[in-house]
């Protein structure tokens, strides 16, 4: 009986030891897996970071803003662009006359009333990491934002495709040159031009990634301008009535003096005419029959 009890106890001890050994092995495997995961995690993070750094993300944006003064708004945007390390590549401002009217405010002046509207278009390049801040600052200078839009285009695959095709072209040109065979000149030039075009396309993509293009449009409410200007009608410029009366009296006296001087210049002719007239009357009185014959 004692032998059976001893045998059962021994079997139980062996079974318990086996279970513990199995559990330890499982724990060792889990620890090993955890260690491997911890070892691989930094590599995956690095790979993702490298992928993000090499991504060709092109950001573009445009805004239409109503402002109080278009001229001052464009000056502020120019200063903001320089602040964020960007550059203004296009700037155009235009004022359109909507109508005008002239109102008389005196004998020799008019009030010129004109209505006009002003708009401005700008295109700026700013670093993409400052794009959101730049757009927020531009929004604050306006009365309100009528339209705001931003696009992000991933050109990584296009960039890679162009790069690989360019390398294929370069390798093909080198192989043809190394074989010593006669090469079609036109075909060779076409291949080289294609290589240049792909290089330029990738350089342009790099530039678009480095600087985001923002198209801005500003406008303001219609402005009414009032100006007092001299009249264009020469007849409107007249002296006061008192001065004109004095001027008329002076002119009349001057005219009388001129007439007197004129008569003085022809006094001989006046005397001759008077003498001829007296002589004619005397002769008519002495010879009435002669004049009667002439009448009959």
C-alpha cells in the first residue's frame, strides 16, 4: 500500500515538473518574439520616414478675398510673402471706371463725380510648411473670404517613372555607343532630347515640391470719388457785374476818343465836302434855268 502511494506521489511530481518546463519554454518564445518585434520596429519606422521624405507632394492653393483697399492688401501680401521666405511671381492691379457725372458748383467750376471698381491678381510661391499660416494671415487682412481652396497632388510615382525611363534611355544610348555599330543620328538625337525632357520635368517637380503656388484674387466695393475741377467752358469765366459796367464805360469813352481822333484825321476832307456843297447851292440859285432844263 505504501509502495502504491509513493509511486503516485512520484508520478505527480514528474507531471508537475513537465508542465512547468513547458510553460517556461512558452514564456521564452514569447520573450523572443517580443524582442524581435522591438528590434524590427525602428527599422519599419525608419523605412516609413524615408518614404515620406522622398514623397513628391505638390501643394497648390487659391483664394478670393474681399478687402477694404486693394492697394494696401497687395502691399501686405508682398510683405507676408517675404516674411515666409517666398516670392511674388505675378502681380496685376486694374481699376475700371463705372461711370462719371459733372455738376456745376459755380460760374467757373464743376464737381466731377466718378465711380470705379478695383481688382488685383497675385501669384506667389511660399514654402509648403508655411502654406497654412500664410493663407490664414491673408484671410485676416480681408473683410471676408469668398473662396479658399488647397490641393495636394502626389507625384511620387510620376517622378519615379520618369526617372526610370530616363535611366533606360541613357543605358540604351550607352550600349549603342559601345557596340560600335552605325547609329541612326535622328534616333539618337530623339533619345537624348527625351532624356533632357525627363530631367527637366523632374527638376520642375522638385521646384513645385519646394515651393507651393498660391493664386490670390482681391476686390473691393465700388468707390465714389468727388473732385472740384475748373470748368472747361471758356464762356463761364466772366467778371462781376460791377466790374463789367465800369469796363463798358471805359470802353465807350475810349471809342468816343477814337472817333474824335478819326474825324480830326479827315478834317480837310470834311471842309472840302462842305465847300463843294455850298458851291453847288450857290450855283443852283444863280442858274435855275439850267437845272430846270436838266430836270425836263
